[in-house]
């Protein structure tokens, strides 16, 4: 089958078809269509029944955006088997078959029914097959071909990132790169010039230029000054078809801002300034401002102001306001119009951030002259001192002079001054002042021990102008007078031991005085001279403002006298001296040998031993509880039941009768009768008949020597071990009684207890040798033994 197309609209396609026919379908995606073609199987050679082949081009082209009234012709399918009689039917399948692309099943002509857009889909893959119209059998294998949508220039270039905002430093060199813009075109870049974009500048010349191929925007002038023009709006156009006539275009805007550099020095608008400052201006206050202009912005306009010379450099200072970039002139010293009426200052303003690329435009600083004129002001009175300190004795009479303050008018008029006290606090009412002379006097009687210091405020104003007032602080110290007698520093608890010796110090006392050290720091102690000589105690003045109390005799007795009273006289060293009398109470106490107090009163004996009333009650209560426990224990022991076996020597065999009806002699649940076995039968361990033993029996044969040497202790230990290992014993504690009869009996036991509870394998033939008395017993056992053996 051949696939032909009428869309080969250029000679290139004709040449390609010729090349395909010469070199085969392996190039450029062509297909090979033959009849009776077999598949190539791996490991086998390809077999062709017919050597004739038809080589055709395997792709069609269709123009996009076709707007004609009729369907657009795409191409034609033709099979070598088609004789033109209509027996061959052509079938088209694949992408868009039947909807976008339709085929004439008789002629094989393919048409496009819709307008296609290459930017949405570039190609379609379809399958063609020729079948016999009568038998519906394929005449050839299915062939695949491609219909490509051929591009036309229907998309204009677009700037996806615009508009742009960009900056470039001012004064940049010509050709400095600013920004690269990129436009995209949705057309096919591999076909024609539909997607070949060329850039041009529509607005922004002659300041900027654009590279037509790369879209890089550059500066086009030297020394572009931000201070002359800061913002530029540049319009860039992108046109396809390599910029030829008929191409589509798109544009974008680039907003370019010149950034500042320090290329402008600061300049003062004037070379001379004049400033008026009143002499009443406060030290440290701002008295004026000055500013140098700088065309730059940001840190490039930062500057610093300094006073470089002038007669006012020591009186004024200047600082820089970082926000407003102004120079703030402040006062360092007070002004006095009467002494100096004007000052001259030379002020410099200089940039702090320099750019050495533009140093040729400098210097980046400027100087101006500032003349400061001091204004005359009617000033308030001026005190001769910034503060006053005065003194007065306590207890002084009302009206006693304390001191004098002095103020004068600093102006040339020298007006008279009037004084008064500001009654802002209660302390200001304790003093008065003479309005003309400034003499301060007391208005009450002071007590230094109550308030030692007073602070008042004295004001002075001009008589001609009472509104001009100045103030001064005055401190009044109250001087001490010896008006308080000394007293004991505290209440002393003086104790003397019964075993004290003469001359022993029992207490050291000291005193206090409300007066200051000048009138009360030196104390003298003595016993009251009005009384007779004390035979018990004496007082020694230590000359260090303390005194010691000493004993005068040996041994004191609490029973005779337990308290002594000792009057002490204390005097100070003031002028005149003052004294007071105090009485000390001395208690007699019993002490240890090392001097520690044991007790001072008879009723305190228990306390000295460390026992209180509550502790004694607790001890007595514990004793009563212990006695009750002992009595209860004895009572319980007496009421304890007597054991079943009254006498330890009664070792006879006992038959215990239980009032029940069991299962006969096989029932041994009530009482294990094996507990009464004779130790001579201990050579083997017997087990209950009704319980299957779970432990291995002990050795059934014991040497006769072990039976001969057995004693009671070994017998009991053996029975205890058997009871512990026997799984048939009851789960509760039980009393087992063993009637021990000794050993070495030649006759042995004739008890039937053993035969009733155990299987015996003993030979009883020896009973016949015992005489006629045991004949019947020998016959009985002689008959039973064969049965048991059987």
C-alpha cells in the first residue's frame, strides 16, 4: 500500500520522497508496505514471497488554523492491491480518526474537518489498513503514519515576568548592565522564523539601550545624576519573524530607579548666622539649631557638626540629630549679660561616609560662622551660697536665732530683696524668718532625741518684681543637751550558784543613754551609797562603760533565801552629769560542778531532770499497759487444754474408736493404724492399699545389724521422714502416736495390725516349731500363704 500526499508543497518534500525511495523506509520514519509480508522472528531470516515493494513517505502535513469552508485535504492512501474496481476498502483508526480526520474508504483520500492548533497538539498518530470489501479480510498488515500540524505565525511574543522594577547606581559607566528581559513565543521554533524574537527599545532613549538578541538592557549615557532625574520608564518590544514586516510583537515596561551615591558635599545655605539666647537659659538646654544641606539621601547624607574655633567654644556645645541631620546647639555654662554680651562660633558640617571614587568633587564638608547674642533678662535674687547648714541647741527657747541667709539682685538695678519660708511641709512651720534681714528663728522647743535634723526651704524675691523668686535649701541640725539619764541596757536575769566562791563574777552589766556620745557615752557604775554595806555582793566598775557583779561570801542557800535585790547607781559623763538608780534581782540556783544551772526552785526538780508532767503520765500509762499484757498472757497459758496423752510413760498400744461406719478394714481414712507398728517391723515401708504410691519405697531388706542398733531417736526420725514423703497423708496436721516396745524380742510381735494393713511375704513355717499352742495358727497361715502367692 502506498501513502501519497498532495501536501508536499515545497521542492524539499519532493526531494525527501526521492531519497526515501532510494534508501528505504529506515530513514525519516517511513514505512514499508507490501503484500504477503511475514514477520521477522528472532533467530530466523526474513522470507518474502513477493520481491515487489512499494516505498512511500509515512507522514502527512496539515496547516493549523485552516478557516476554509471545505474540509482541508491531507493526503491519500493507496494499496498495491487496489485495481480501481472498488473491491478494496480503506479503514482509518487512531488519534482523531472519524472526528478530526475522515477517509474515503473507496479512494483513500484523507480530509481534516476541523481547524487545528499546533500549540495545543503538534501531531496525530493514525493507523491505515486495506481490506477486501467482499470478504472483510485484510489485504495488507496495518500501517502506522503521522499527521503533523504545520505551524503558522499565530502567536505573538510575551513577557511573562513583566512589568519589571530594577535599580542601578547613579554615575555608572556607560554600558552598565541593568536587566535582561526574556520574551517567549508559542510558535514552532524549528520551523521558519515564527518564534525567532528580536528586541528593541520603544521608550527610554537615549538613556538606555537593549541588545536585540539577548534582551540585556544597559545604560547609554555617562554620569547619569540621580539628583537631576531619579526614575525612568523604559518600554521594550519583542517581535518575531526576526523583526521582519508582518511579524507579531509584544512589549513590557521596565521601571528603572537610580540609587544614590555620595557625590554631593554638604553646603550651608548661608555663610553667616545670628542667634539670640537669653541669659536665663538653663545649662544643658538646647538654645538653637543649624543645618547644612546635602543633595544625597540615606547614609550618604549623614554628617557631623563640630565647633572648630571661636570664643564661645567653652560655653556652647553642638551635637547632631540623626533623624533630621540638624546641628543642636546646647549651653554648657550659664550666660551673664552683665559680663559678656555676645559669642562667635565657627561650625563645620562634614559627611561621615565618603566614597573615594568621587573625592574629586569635594571637599565633602562646609564651614559657617554663628554669632550668639546674649539677651538681658530681669533675673531673680541670687543667694550667696547654694545651700545653708545651721545649728541650734535642743530645749532652746522660742525665738532663738538659728542663722541668716543672704541674697542680692544680680541685675544692674539692684532691687531690694524680701525673704520668706515656703510652708510646703510641716517642718517649715517650726521656724520663722525676718523678711528684711533673712534671720531664721525657732518657732517651737526642739527635742534632739525626737528629731535631730530639719530641712526647710527659704525663698527670696525682688520687692519691685515679686514674681521673680529663687529658692535655697536650709538644713538645721539640733544640738544635744544632756537631758536624759543613763539606764540599764536590758533587764538582766542574774543567777548565783549555791556553791559559789567569794570574788566570783556572776554578771556583767552595761547601760545606754539617749543623748549623743558627747553627753552620755562615759558611764560610772556603783552601789547605792545610801544603803549599808552589802555582805552578799559587790560591784566593780570596769572603766569601759560596763560593770561586773561579784560574790562576797562562800555558799548560798535556796532554802534560807532564794532571791536578793541589788540597787545599782549609774551616772553619765555629761555636763551637768545625770544619774539613775536601777535594782537587779539575783536568784539563787543549784548548779553543776562546771557552773551550769540545774534548778532554781524546788518544784522545778522534774523539769531539771528533763521530765515534764506529760512525760510522767505517758510513762505511767506504758507501765499499766505492760502489766495488763503480762496478766493476760498468764491467764491464757493456764486455760490451755491438756494433751491427749496424759503420761509420757504410757506407751501402750491404744485402739482409738471413731463413731462412724466406714468401709471395713480397707477403710483407713479415719486413722492410719500403721503409726502403731513396732520398730522391729521397720525394715520396709508399708503403703496404703487404697492409695497408689507416688514415691519409690525404701529398701525392703535391712541388715539385722541396723535393727539391733536402732534406738528411739532414729526410730522417730525415720517415721518423720516417711510421713513427709507419704503423699497419702491428710492435708492437715495430725497427731501420730508411736507405742514403742523396744527391740531384740525373739518372739516378735503377734499383733494382727500389721497383717491387716500390709501385704506380707513372710514365711510362717517356723510357727510349727512353737508347739501345739500355735498349731492352728500355723495351719491358717500355711493355707493363706499359697493363696496370696497365687
